[in-house]
């Protein structure tokens, strides 16, 4: 699922759904925000889950660059 599809689905986003090339930007934006933690049976954190509203705010701030990258990927993968 692309970042645009995640944005349009308006659901909470798992850390693993953020592409590597966008993780630094997203982590800087989300720092200090509330999130959920998916845990293993032993109570250790498996993965963070971020609220849709926070993800959508970050996406909106980076929309032009994200959608440009999606178009480039679509063109080069044809």
C-alpha cells in the first residue's frame, strides 16, 4: 500500500507501513506524539501504531513530495 493509499484509507498506521525513505521525516514529525504499541506475548513492544489523524497531518505537509515520488516509481516500474 502506498502512502497515498494509507492517507485515503484514514486508518491507524503501523511503523512498518512507512517506507524507509520517509521514516526519518515521519519520526521527526511524530516525536512526542501519542501512539499505540503492539506487543508480543511477553509484553515487549513489537511495533508502534500511529493515529490516522497524526499520519494524515504529516502526509499533508509532505503531500507534494510524496506524490511526486509515487509518480516517479510508477513511471520507472512500467
